[in-house]
C-alpha cells in the first residue's frame, strides 16, 4: 500500500511536510509506512508496551503502532498546530482510544510508565542528549527494560547513543531495500536499557 492508502485505511491524514523555524526542532516529516510495517513485524514493540513517540507530528507512528500491534501510545510534539491535527486524527482512527497526544517540549516531558521510545530525528543532538539523560534517570529510578528506537539515525544521534553507557545495541533493521535511494542511513537501530 502507498502512503495515501495507509492513511485512508487508518482513517487519518498525516501526509505532507510542515516546516519549522526552531533550530532545535526538525520540520514535520512522517515516517514512511513501509518502515513502520517493518518495525511492527520485528517484534520490538508488543501489545503490552507503552510507546512514546518524540516529535509525533500528526500522530502517524502512535496511531499506526496502536493499530498494528495493539500497544498503548503517547505522542508529544512542541508544535501545537501539529498536536491539534494529531488529536483530530485520533478521533477518527482505528484504536484511537489507545493513543494520547500532548503539546510538550521533549526535554521537559515527564517519563512515566513508557517502555518504548521512538525517534525519527525530531530534534537537534543537544535536545536528543538531554532526552537520553532523562531516560537514563528514569531507568535508574525505576529499573525496567526500556527500548530506544531510532529511525534513520544521524551520525550525531548514533554518537549520543554510544556515549550512554547504560544502553546496549540490540538490533539493526535494514530498510535500504524499501526505497530507490539506497542510503546506508535507511535503517532502524534498536537499543535497550
């Protein structure tokens, strides 16, 4: 299925790019559904998990994963305009009742019972490093398996992950065959606390 067919199937509208003027936050660009399908089939996100999508934009990742694997999900984004769209998508989506959205800066989000954390390069290395420190603190306060998923990670993100001693690399899911561009960055890396 193509992007429009997936949106239609899920009863949501997530296509399109939204530019952002904040230097610490990337423009909204949805994660391709083919990549999300591969991630859902990998088994790294299960029904019992609580997914947190950092930089959720219009809500595609949270709504897709709730539908595909049955997990509960929260999406956060600093842009109120995008959260408003995500909330509208939640109202019409299949299993939208398993998903919540909140307007919040990533570095200020109070981690609760989430177990899986999804990133599609939503912000700068500085913000990402701060988020990883919050995750490490949450893990130290309440030891549990925490999974960090980075889709198409930048070199700076990989360096931040490698510099976090509590994190261990768990998997590397190649997505190179899904697109004609054939870039080595087209992969999903999975780390676990």
